[in-house]
């Protein structure tokens, strides 16, 4: 079976000449369907750069990247936006909901950009919000929701388009311990439903939830281990 | 993603910042409204002046005695009077097919009195055809008749201004009014024509030519001959016919020694309309500049909006919004601003032009309404495209990092 993520000798260089910074120095990583992977590393280790490349937000300097069997390397911006829309669900540290837009509209947005009809997308958005336990908060604006609730709306938005990959960038970084537990619990359930999740974090106890932990040091993979269930 | 959806998102963006959107719209609103109103005022002035000239008859030519060159013109060999015979000669179906009638006119500046009331006016001595040629319909009583002229009767027909000055509310018919010491019997009145600011078409007193010449002016040259052309289109042809007949009779050898001049009402109207047209275009141009300033306001506010919402753009792109979707969203926001601003501007202009400004009743030029609205919409497109393009070209990763 094709892996969801297939990275081969990915490098990323920022700047040029004296200011040249090597953020990634040859990453080889394959993530299978249904896996739950935590990517760890200190700040500056290159994990955010890796996340941007995996999320098709940024292009690698060299190497090959295939997402769900699609070669990402030579896609233009327009094709990349389709890939982001259909294959990837983003969950950000700072939630990144669209302000002054209801939870329901936020969740609908990926389907809007995909061109799904209003009635269908509303139904799917409601289902997604109910699955994260926010069926009663659909018409609230982001600023009327707690951090934990906002992050759950973001998870619903990431889920609604049925992507191949859920990509979470420090999803619990801005949350208190109770909301963290809620969100991690939610991620665990999604994993149990067979979703592929890649989560970037620097907290050990968060990484402990994942089935596999990849640790980055100075732009290279220093450790790749499986947690015991 | 369909257009309706994009418009909805655009409207949300506008509603999110009502004061700012309102002020931006105000810029367009003022621009559109001022274009329409100023054009309407110019047009209204043109209509008013044209109407006041038309009230004197558009198909008439006035042949005046004398020249612009003045009495010192040394090239003139003869200086002939304008005579009743000249007037008679102008009605000639062969030489002047476009002339319907020619009416001799003399005027005498006099003071008319009635039972203690007195009023300075000029008495016009003329023939009965004057009433039709000068577009002066009779209100009450009768016009002058050929009989009045033949018998030098002391009959007079008065305009409404003279009547109100001398008679007040009294019925003037059959009363005796004294003008320049000569008693006249009022046989008729002329319908009110209305004044047009610079000349009062109702300030007239009309008596038989023969009477005025014998009692008031003497038998010198006529002041003018009122020529009626068959239509206002024929007035130019009539003008040249009249010129050639009179040139022959007066022995004119060149334009320099011509001893009469012709005032063509139709030509006057077109001159006046041209002049006012230039001012209208000037007014419109000034207003168009304010519309342009309004458009720059849209660019400015959209640039601020794009900067403010960089992060939102990043989120949308991460979720899968294509460049075209972002472009359309911001373009539509700019368009909605300009369309609503332009629409309200048209409404305001329609209201404002109901008010009479400086004696001019504005008359809306339909093309200016359509033009101003279309321009305001294109301004939205044009001035919104730069900020929208900037938003759409943002790289998602940088937009997401933006705080």
C-alpha cells in the first residue's frame, strides 16, 4: 500500500551565501495510512520547516515528496491549493479560525473552496461539529468560544473534507491541561477511526499519545521509535 | 466556489468594519452624486435659457437698423433707413420662399399712466402679424387689426407686467391709458410669458405702427423688422434670403458697409447652448475628479484591509483557497463598496436635483446617471484590483506567520 507521506532526502536551505541556513539536511520519512506520528524536536530543529513542506505550504530545496501517491515537487501554486484542500487537514497552534465568522461557516469553508453544494456542505459541517462535541455551539463566533472549543472547531474544519492526512502543528500549545486532554482524546479517537495523523509537538506527554515518535535534531532525524500501546 | 458565495463572503468583510466601509462608500457617493447634480444643473440652465429664448419665437429673425461698426465707418457710402417698403419687399415667394411674414417695428420709450399710476416702458408700433411672429398669444380682448393700422387708431395691447404696474387688479380692457401724452384704448392683453431673469417678456405695450409713428416717434427709420421664417430649421435659409434682398435694396457692396444686422433666434439658441455645454462639461470634469478621489479611497482602504487580514488570507490558502478565489473575494469587496456607494450617490442626486438651485431647476441628464454609476463600478474594479492581486499573491506560509 502506498504510504500517505513519502519523503526522500528532503533538504531545505534558507537564504544564500553568508546568511545561508540549512533547516533540513536530508530527511527520509515514510508514514503509512492510519499511523499516528508525533514529530518532536527542540526549537530550531527544523520541525516547523518539515511541517510546512509536508503541508504543501512550502517547497523543499531538494529531494522528493509524494503525498498519497501524488508527486508534490513539480506542482504549481494552483494545483498545490487543490492538494491542500483535498488531502490535508490543518490544525494550528493558534487555532486560526476566521474571525467574525461562525463556527459552522468556518467548518464549511474547505467545502466551499471545493465547490460542494450549500445543503450538502452544511450537513457535513454539522456532522463534523457534532463529532467534536460542539453541536450546540455551531452559531457561535470564534471569540465566543474557549480555546479548547476553538481548537475543536479547527479539528472539525480539518476533518470535514475527509483528507488523507491530519496535520497538527503544536495543537495543544495554547491550551490549558483540561483542554489539552480533550483535544488529545479527540485525536486518539480519530486515530482509532483509522485517520492518519501527523502532530508536531515539543511536549513528551503529548508525544506519548502517538503511536510513533520521530525526533529531529539539527534538521536530521535522530530517533524514530514506536510507543508501546 | 460560486459567485454568490464569494459575494456573501465579501459582504461579510464589509459588514465587519461598518464605519470604515461607510466612509469609503461616502467618497464614491459624493463623487457620483456631484457628477449627476452638476451635470443636471448645467443642463437645467441650458433648458431654462433655451426656453426663454424660445418664448420669443425660434423661427424669427430680427433685422435691426445700424451696424456693429458704428457711425464712424468711413467705407460706407450710403446710410439708408429701414423702411416699411423694405418689410413689404421681404415677403416675396420667389426671392424669399422661406419668409412667411415681415413686420415693421418701431419703439418709443415712454411713460404710461393710468389714474395716477405711472410706469416707464417702451411702446412698440407694429402690424397685426407681430403677435404671431413674436409668439405673443392674446389672453383677453382682441389683437390689433389691419383696420387699426390703416386708420391709425389709438388702440393698444398690453403685456402682463405693464398691466399689473398700471392697473393692479382692475380689468384693463376698454380703459384709456396715456402713453407719452397720447391716450390709447386697451383692446387686448397678452398671455403671461414669464420673465427669464435678464429680460421681461411681459413688459410690452403694442400699438398700431401708424399711430406710434405719427404721435410718438415720427417717420424716421424703423427700429427693426421682425421676419418670421416658415420653421426654425428654415431660419438660416431665410436669413440669407433677407440679407440678399436688403443688400440689393440698400446698395450694400461689401459686408463692411452693410447698414443692417440680422439676429437669428435659432442661431442664438445654439450659441447659448454651446456655451452652457462647455460649462456643463467643466462642472462634470470637476465632479469626475472627486469621483477619482473616491476611487483612490477604495484602493487605500482595501490595502489596509488586505494587510489587516493577511493572516486570514493565509488560513484560507492553507484550507485550499485558490488564488482566483482570494482575488475574487477582495475584488468583490471593492466592487460592493463602489456599487453601494454609487447607488446611494444616484439616489442622493435624484433627491438633490428636485431642489431648485440659484433659480435653475436641475434637469437630470440620463446618460450622466448611467455614466457615473458605470464609472463608479469600474472604479471599484480598477482600484480594487491592485490590493486584491496583492492579497491573492501572498504566499500562504508567510501570510500564516503574519501577526
